[in-house]
């Protein structure tokens, strides 16, 4: 653990109002920092009578927040466990050396000013993040576009939401989500497209699950190459071939015409371009759709009939649609069907893009994307240029679109962008083509990184590192998927020398000579300016309108309740739904159909790279795990990266469950000889829920927690021509079996130096456990123990046992320090699976008993610890315990909850509980056995 660093006091001017001066303990209302659901969080704060440090005691979902009504997912419910100061960045650094803020600020300002003077404003760039608050985003955009004078500011929202933005703008004339969460509860039909909401938006999914219970007539369809937890409540699953979404929805548009299910009155009164869109769709018969999408014809017909016959339908889509080289077209193909059937602008209807990050939408509002100006205005619109520059009274405004994320790092790699400032994001892990990103940042003349963590793959590339505040310290606003603005309140003071991002940006701006535009004293001033810009010369022409908030006082800002924009004279309490009057923000005021021809993914499979690699999130982790990876509460469910493969593919390639695979793509092979590239090696999990020929791997792991699990190296720069969004759901890859003779688990009380792990093992992956760390490894290094002993001299006693069998060499080793367990190593030719709870119990003791030492040498835990894989993170209930309860008669999720409490808190594990109930009943076993005998898709 890091040394204790005090938080001296609450920042009175920004934070006391969050408590309304209540007696101890106080309640602060804030917002969760994870997904785009935007859940309200109540934080109990203890105010010690002796004047000591403030402490956060408890978090609960805010019962009065319209996004979650008191619910939190497992990540949100564990916010306190991830909020400690261990691993925090606490002081500015230049070339790794601590400096004060004056030195750091002046150095950044001087270097940016020098490069601009020598090479022009286009030689610098900002790469920002949906983890910033709207106020942070606003001043970053203002500095770059209004004062430096270039549009080279882009955001990691480019990787998740930009195709959805482009599609909304093409169809509606504005980046405007028409729906709200209530519509998901009022719909007759919900269609999830490329969304595993059960894991990625779990609180929202729980609302839908409850609505379906209350209304059994509600139908749910999932469209995804994989069968995921979301499908557990689905009436129909379409396991379409990767990349065929546009064909499917073109077919739906054609079906609506054929079966007289068009809303012709709506089309005539409120839309344009229908005939051209229908002309492109008319070739997509049921038979052709079934063939191209590689799904049964009867399932296509069922889906089309459900959509056509439902009065109210919501299509909820996310990264499976957006992260594609034709993501904008895919989203517009969905919107076309809603326009054609009149399922838009009324309760229970609409195309609903579910946002990935907590403030991706807030960043779009203030111009965080390289192709936008602030307040949803367009860079290539001279009138918008004049409006923004006039309002800002700024010396410059860009006339051309800046570099979008993929192009930005390409320009860095070429040397055209010579300075880049990266804020609150980790592009070394999240951007495609990791080898090029690493090379670009190493070549770049000047790299600045602002973050709240002390270590990640991108920070390792920085010349200057700036400490930013994190959740519980940051103070401002965020906007969720349904256009709802909520306050994320500062509760604790900034630790060490950390500052808010808006303060850091303003300090640098003033040091560059831009004193007049950045003299803010608090975030409420920034918010008022932002709201004022949305109102300035708007006259109802722009959807984003916060004019009712442009004169909000600091006290009103501190007490601002969640509200959906537009918020203006006509809608002072916010706006639930858009386009209810059939009026849009296009030149004609009519929505636009887009004529579409389906496009194949840019990177096609081949004999050399025969598998499609899909990617995504897992239930309990967030982005690159710099926060959620800190606690055993969240690492126990899935504790290392994996690649999913269908059993038939495995059988054909001689692969068994648990084998290690080296995964390569054309782009990773290109970088294979470079110093920046590391192999991608993961254990395989056989999953009949996969399509044959397709693989899946999670996005979260990086060089800070694994030797070889950062999958960004496998994705090319392929991106959508309209939105610039990378194709992060489709890469063509090959797999090769890795035959390591040694597999093991290494438990340690303290984190080991990763250089040592790289030295002793070809593969390793590290997670936090309650009392230390667990490292999985695979190696052919027979001298591993000797090398560990040499490098861990403080261990005073070593014990070992060895057993040679026909199956291989099995060894169990542990080391004591002052009588207590410090290290335990189990290796075998097959991967051992020691129960983490058992080892935690031993690490917790000050001295081991003889029988405990004997049990370690035998690798035989007490039966009381045999829980199996963690399923319920909230109550730490393992798979074996759940299976035993099912066998004893708990044959439903509700009964399991009554008996074991699993599934009764955040509900994130409910889909897995349902799967276990199915798998361990007679009917469930038949289903699973049958699924393993044939591929998931059955063709036509």
C-alpha cells in the first residue's frame, strides 16, 4: 500500500453545498463515473468531531435520481473500494522528476507556444476523454479552437459514439437522442443491436427486466453474433454474421413496404428521401437477408413481423453497431425503419443509442470532437464559426475540421503533430494499431498526459505528467444517454498536488498569454458560459439549448437536479422526448432517410487470417482497469483476459479449453519485430454461444497488468469514412497453440516488479485479491523458483514439495516472512486452480499452523473454501455454492436470492444465475449438450 496522504479539508467554496450543512454524517449527492446510464449516487460522509479528515463511509443509489431510482451495478456499488489513494498520481513530473505546478505549467505552455510559433497551430493536438466533466471539456475545446486556432482536439468518444452522432445528424440534423429510459419500459418491443446491456448498462437492463415482468406481452429481440447475458430475457436471438447489420435493416424496410406496415402519413408529412432509401432496400428479400446474415429464414421473418406489428418499439444499439467501418450506415439503417413506421417522437418509440461513457454526450455538447464547434455547431459552417468566435471574443476560430483520433495519431507518427496533450484516457490500450500508437508517442517531440493514476501504458510515454482529480473530488456536470445533465459533486479535497482538469487547462492557457478567456474561479462560471453559448443566436435553430440555465447562480448550480435538455423558456423543467411535433433540425425541418448499400468490413478474413475477432467489455471491469482493477471485489468474477472460441473450431484446430493461444493479425505481424509490440497470448474458453469462425476477447487488459493481453495490437486503422470511428469489432486473425510445460498461480502479499515477471514467465496476468495479488503464469522456465528466491531475499523461510507423475511435474512452494505467509506458488503441467478465499485467509494470519503449512504443500484447501468461480461479486457467492443450492431445490433466481442473497443487490449476476439454473436442471443439460454438437448458426 502507498503511504498515507492526508486530505486536509473539504474545499468549502465548491463542496459544502453538496451537504447542505447537515450534521455528521452528511449525505452528498453525486453521479457514478462509469457507463452512460448516469446513475445518481448517495455518499455518506463522516465529519469527525475532532476536525480530522473527512471519510466516505457508504455509497447507495440515489432513490430520487430518474436514471436509476436507487439501483447501482456492482461497479458503482464498489466505488469506495476503488477510491483510495493507492496508485494515485499526486505531483507533476517532468521526465519522471517531481516538480511544482509553476514549473510544470510554464514548461507545457512554453513548449506548446514554441511549436506553434515554429510550425503553426496544426502542429499541436489535444486528445481528451468522456471521463472529463463538461466544464473540463469546455475549456479544453475553447483553448484549442478559440485561442490556439486549430480543431485538432478529439476525444476517446470517437471510439464509441461518433457513428451514432453522425447518423443522428444525417437523419435529424442534430446530435439529438430522441428517447428516454422510460420509453424502454413503455415499449411493446425492444430490439438490442450489438449491445450486451446486461453487462455494459446493467442498471438500465434491470429496469427493462422489471418492465418485462410487469408486462409479459413485451417482446425482446437481441441481435448480436454472440449469445450474451442480455439474451437471457430475449424472445428471439439473431446471431447475425459480423458486419451484416445494414443488410438486416434494409430487409426490414423492404418488409414494411411489402406488408403494408409503413406509416405513409408520417413519411409524407415529416420526412424526405424515402423513395431512394426504399429503392436501395427492395433487393433485400427475406431469403437474401437470411443468406447474407447467415441466420435461419424463419428467424428473420419472426423479427420483421414483431417490429412491423408492434405499435411501440425501441431499438437500443451501442458498440456492436458503432465500432465499424460502416457504423454510420448501420445506425442510419435502424433509424430508417423507425421513420418509415412512424415509431419516433412518441412514448415507447425510437432509435436509442446507448452511450458508453459517463460524459461522452457532455463532451459532444461542448465540441470535444474534431469535426464540431461548441454547442453542437459545425466547423464548416461560416455562420456557426462567427457565432462561436463572437461569443468567446476569441482571437481565432478554425475553418476546417481537425484530426480525428485515428488520423491524429497518424499525424503524430508522421511527425506533423509535434506536441500532444492526452487527458484522462489511455490510447495505448484503447486505440487500434497499438504498435503505431507506441511508435508515434515515442517519436513525438512533446507528450503531456494528465491523469489521476500514477501508472498506465500511456503515462509511460509522457514527457510531462500532470496530476488530476478523480471521482469524489471532481466537481461539475455530466450528461447521460437520455440527454440528462447531472451534477458530479466534489466531496473530498484534492489529494497531494492534484488539480481539477479545468484548472490545469486554464493555468496553461494563461501561461501561454491567453489571460482574458480563462479567468474562471469555479466550475459554475464555466457552466453558465457553456449554457449561454447554447442560447446565443439560437432562435430554436439548434436542438441543444440550455438557455434556462445560462444565468444560474452558484448556489443553484450546486443544487442542480438532474434535467434533460433542451431546457429553455418553453421547457424549464427539461424535455423528455424530442421530435414529438414531427419537426427536425434539417434545412427543410424534415427527417432524412438515407439510401444505403451494405458494406463488408474493411479487413476481410483469408486463408492466413481465417477468424473474425470481436471485442467488448465484461461485467465488473471498466475501460483499462486503472480503477476497477484495484479491488478484489471486482476482479474475482473474471480474473484474466481470455479468448472465446466455439467448440467445433477448437476441435478442428486441436485446441482444448484452457489452452494458450497466440493471436496474430496482419497489423500485429507488421509490428512483430518492433520494440513496441508484444505478442497477444491468452487462454481459450470454449463457448457454444459463439458463432463458428468468430472469436471474442475483452478490451480491459494492458501492459500494466498482463504480459500479453492488450488486444489493440490486433486491430487496424480501418474506420468509418463519415464518423472516423475505428472498426474495433472486426479484425481478421489467426491463432497458434502455445505449448507451455508449466502453468501456475503465484500468490503474493505485495505486488511484484513486472520486470521480474517478464524475466521468469512467458505469459503472466496479475489481479488484486483481498490480501495481496494473484499472478497467473505459463512458462517453460524450470528455474523460475530460483530466480524468484534470488529476487525476493526478505522471505526468510522457503518450503516446497514436488510430485512427478505420468502427466508431468507438479510443484507447490511457499515462503514465510516473520512467520506469516508471503508467497505461495503452485505449478503443474495443467493449470492449477487454488481457491482464492483459502489463500486470502492464510495471508491474513500473522503465523501459519503446521497443518496449514502441510495443506499448502499438498495444495489441498479446507473444503469450506471450495466455492468455485465467483458469480455474485456483491455477496461473494461462488459457482459451486450456487450449483449445490440449485441441486437442493433452489431452481430459480428468486429462490437462489432468498437462500444465498446472490442477485439481490445490484442484479448484475442475474443473467449468469439464470444460465446456471438452466444448466443444472434436466432440461438445461439437454440444451447445452445439443448446442455443443452443432454450430450456433444453422444457415437457411
